[in-house]
C-alpha cells in the first residue's frame, strides 16, 4: 500500500503543474491538444509494449470485444476530462479547474460508498455535506453553476471508479484506453490539417515539441494513478487528491492573476474545511486500522 500511496502523491504533484504546460500551448485549439495527447500517448505506450515484449500478451488480454466494451467507458471519461481541463486552463479558468479537483475527492468518496459499499463515519458525511454547501454558495454568489468544475470532478471520479473495478494491469488498461481513442484522435488531426487549421508544423518548433511530449506528460501520471487505484482504498485516493488542485489554485491566482473574490474565498473555504475534516477522519481511521494487529 505504501508504494500505491507514493504513486498517487507523485501523480497528483505532476497534475498540479499541468497549467504551466498547457498554457505554453495556448495558441493550439483545445480539441487539437486533446487529439495530440491521445495520439502521442498511444505511440508511447505502443513503444513501451514493444520494448518490454508484451505486445502479444496485451493482444491476448485486452484486444477482444468484452474487454474493449468494458474499457470504452473509461476511455470516454478520460477524453472528456482531458478536453475539459485543457479548454478550461487555456480559456482562463485555472481557478475553476482547481475547484473541480477540490470537489473530486468528495465525489470519489461518494462513489466508493454507493458503488463499492465503503462505509463513512458521521464526520465524513459532514465533510461531504460541507463541500456540497460550498459548491451551492459558489453557484449562488456567481449566479451560475460552476459547470467546468463539476464536469472535471465527476468525469475523473467516475474514471477512478472504473479503474478501481477494472481487471487489466495499469499498463494494459491505459494502453487499451488509448487504442480506443487513437483513431478518433488521429482523424481529428488529419481533418484539421486538411482544412488548414492544424497547429502542428505551423507554429514554433518548441510548440511542436510540446505537442509531441504531451504523450509523455499524460502517460506517466496516469500510470502512477492506475497503480495507486489498484492497491489504495478509493477514500484514501480522494484524500490525496487535494495536492493537485492546491497547486493549480496557487498558479491561477499568483502566476496567472485570475480573480479570486471574497465570495470565492468563502465558498472555497467551506470546501477546504470539509476536506480538512474528511482528511482527519480518513487518517484517523487508517491509523486505527493499521495499528489494530499490533494491539491484538
């Protein structure tokens, strides 16, 4: 479990600095960035399978109709999350994207309760209620639902749930997801090139390089996350999640100077209070569980 926790921490730290990477691709349309992430992730994972001589093993384990159908939902959720995140960052909504990932731990906890029959203690339920109250306050004060945040929170929360219950090893599972998304992504890039709106090759070499490297920066944290979800309780995954949105929020406010009004501070504070309560309760439960054998 220690390895799983470390994998989750590294993954969330990398996701936390993603706005810097995607801001550097601000001149590229979000759908093209999404397509590049899919295509280059596929190329990288195919290369990994070749180097490790696991192509035949992957084909036998993953490339049949039942497994493809099972992972199609994960692939769609991943594409929705990637696309919404990139669009939100480059449209100037880094703070709201961070809100999505602040809400996500509580979504993960609820999904664990309703689908995996994980049990919450009363204070944990209180934490979930506080987060819901914070979202409601932000909605009322802004006069609109923070839909970017909610799409990010639920798409990635559901993705984590699917990965938690998926049979394939992390490398095979992520490879299958990119196989499913590869042809639509490649078709989107070809169509953009044919229409004259393709960014690749028409911007600087540095940006072309960043588009190619999007596969690397995408695959590494996802493999770490997939490793973590198989060995760490979903409630603990939700607890560690706040590393990424905290980093993103700080970048949005202090580096990109997005507005952070008093009403936003109040709403975020309610959610943070809920997260702190949830964190404390989850940690207390984990310590009690791990110390039980020594006391028996």
